[in-house]
């Protein structure tokens, strides 16, 4: 597959993952699916915005860059024909690295939150009743949390989703790093710079367009033989027919 097409597929996959991570982080602000009476009752790791910033905002920029690579003007950037598709693929490596950092940030926060467990009310005190992730293998400990109701499965489910989705995001961005290296070193599978004047010119007979004005020349173009005749200026708007061109063999 072309490097640009591969990057587009990665970008299409990253966008829904970023949206889901953002939604999961927002839901964590409602412990147990209820509105918290006090912001101090919300688990501390939620306030680091791992899903919103790391796997959300920081992931949108790489995704948009990846989506635009296939349609990027491979003849150059900012009118410079020299940089081309290779420079665009090289820039995607930088954005992919940003994506890896953002996803890694969310991944680490989610792992810490799963290890520490949720903050809940235990005998009137809001604290972290679980230690070293012991609640993950012993469901009988979940009853230690008196409030909010169902806080443990809520916390476990959402942070597990963030952990998995951020890991997928990091993997996809890592793939783009490799894909971008191939694109930088080898170029894309095709380049628009290799245009054929006979196909791109609006003039009859495949005659070349000179400059920005809609003027055609009588230069004959043959792809295989590469024959050229002295130019004869003619405008497509002219009522007269274009000059005949004779090619002598």
C-alpha cells in the first residue's frame, strides 16, 4: 500500500478512538454515574485529563495530518517543488511522536488509576480503601466502598477502556513512524510531479500551455519519441482553428 494511503487509514482509525477517550474521561467526572457532591470525591487521576488531553486533543493533530497526507501536493510545499511528498512524510513522523507521547500519558495515568482503585466513602471518610490493586482479583472487597453506588465497576470499566484505547493509539502512531520513514526515504508509490503534458494540457493535440495565460503552442509532444517543433502561438478562445502541425518522419 502507498505510504500516503496507509497514513490515511491510520488517521481514520485515530479520530473515533480520540472521541471515545474524551467521552470516557468526561464520564469519570460522574462517579458511579451520579453527580459528585464535592469535587474532592472524584478520583485524583481523573483531574489529570489523560483521556481529554493525552488521547483526545493531542491525538487530533496527528490524525488530521495523517488524513491529509494522501491528498498532499507532492510537487512541493508552499510552492517549493523541492520538498515534496518526502518532506510531508517526514513531518508526519514528528506528529506521530506527539501522538505516542499523548497516548503514553493517558496509558500511564490509566494504569496508575487501576492500581490505586477509586476514591469512595468508607465509614464516613472519603479515601482509597484498596492497596496494590488487590480489589482487581478479589471482588468481595468492592463492598468496602459505601458510596457512590457501583463506583468500583464504573471506575474499573472506564479506566480499562482508556488503557486499551490509548495503547491502540500508541501502536498506530508507532506504525506511522515506520511508515513515515519509508515515505521519507523511498517516497510515495506515485508522484504528481511526473505529469504528462499531453494529459494535463487543455490545448488540442496535447500542445503545451505557456505561462499562466491561456495560450497554447504548436509544439508537438510524443511521449515515446520526445519530438518537438518550433512553437506557434494560438489562443483557445480564438475563433479560428488551431494551426496544423506536421511531423516529418
